[in-house]
C-alpha cells in the first residue's frame, strides 16, 4: 500500500504556512508577518509568524510546528496510548480583525504518530463572527461542504456536528461562533486522509479573503466595537478552558507564546451583560446554537 512519510507531511504543512502568510499579507494590504523560530527542549520546534496592526488584521498568527520525543505521561493518559516516542506536526491559524463585521477565523490541521505505528490526522476550521450574517454563514459552510464532499459524502454532516459539540462554551450555553468542521483520529488510508486534510487546508485562504473583501469597508459604531470586545472575551474563555490544542501544547512543554498567540490583544468582560431585545447583538446570540443548517 502506498504511504507517505511524516517528513513529507511536515514539509507540506510548512508550504501551506508560506502560502497563507503570503495571501493574508495581500488581503490585508499593509501588515507583514514577523517570523519567530523556536526549538522545543524535548525535540523539534517550529516557526511562529505574527501579523499585527495591519489595515484589516489587528492580530493574526500562522503557526507551524513539528515536535517529537518521549510521550509525556499526561498525554499518554489522555489519549489512552502506550509508552513510546511521538511525532506531531501541523499548522494552526487565528485571525482577529479590527472591524467587527469581519469575523474571527481559526484553522488547525495536524498529523500525529507514535513509534509503535499508531497514527492519525485531525483538525478543523471554524468561524466566529462578532455579528452573525446568514449570507456569510451559508457561504462559509457551503465552501466547507464542497471541500468535504470531494472525499466522502458523510464527512461534512459528521464533522459539522462534531464542530458544533466541540466549539461549545458550556458555562455560557452557547457555541463559540457558527462552527464549521472538526475531526480527530482520522486514520483509514494515510494517502487519502492526507489529501482530505490538504483539501481543508487550501480552503482557508479563498474563503477568508472573500469575507475580508466583502466586509472590511463596512462602518461601525463605538457600541459595535464594544460588542466585538465582548465576543472576543467569549473566544478567550473557550481557548483557555476547553481547547484541546492549547492543553496539548502546554502539556507537551510547547512554546507558550506560540500556543497563546490565538488570543486577541484586547477583549472585555462586562458584568452580567445582556443586549437589548431585538437588537443585532441579541439576534447574534440566537444564532449561537448547535444544529443550525447553514447550507440550505
């Protein structure tokens, strides 16, 4: 059976990081990524690229990493794995825009293997609008469905439902945004699974640049800017309390600055805040539910 080595997978992830950084610089029109190379004490390392204070993006990061070494006990227990060496590589992206009408976007695609031959792919892509626009939501989800349908007709409904469950802020009883797709431990056919992951990865740039171009010129008020800060606060709550990637990075002694690059520069937490009835803010909260069908 044809297969692919971990080094080739990591090399493709690096090329995707290059492609997305170049495309985001063009879409922003001003900002440039600064690169930070780092090494992991236990083995491997990565390159973190941050774009800050551009025309569109207030803070954005595109991370690549390829780390290896003895499997930490916390991860062995969490993943129910036996003792051994691990290898993990992937690309992780978060973009926080200035304009409240441009959504936050997140993508992570990754590969993991153990010295005993165990391997799998995981990842996902999701959108967190400060104000939910049904037209943009349909475009986003239709794009993901198209990407999934090229590989398996069951992928989009399965992975969309998984994203609804995963990107859920339990203590707020709301989804982080409008979801997307999320998958983990995909391990059927390495070549085909890798092609699927590549298909997800290459969806990011055209989808997000479309949303930027469509919304970046829309004017906003101080009140709408404050609502953006409140929604950013919800984003921070999810990442610090529930996100498995954050926990994996910290538990494997990854680079803290790279792991926490997903957090915005500014956010707000107002005590017991509730938007006015029938406001656009209240309408957005009504969209933050599991199980909504955005593609029909």
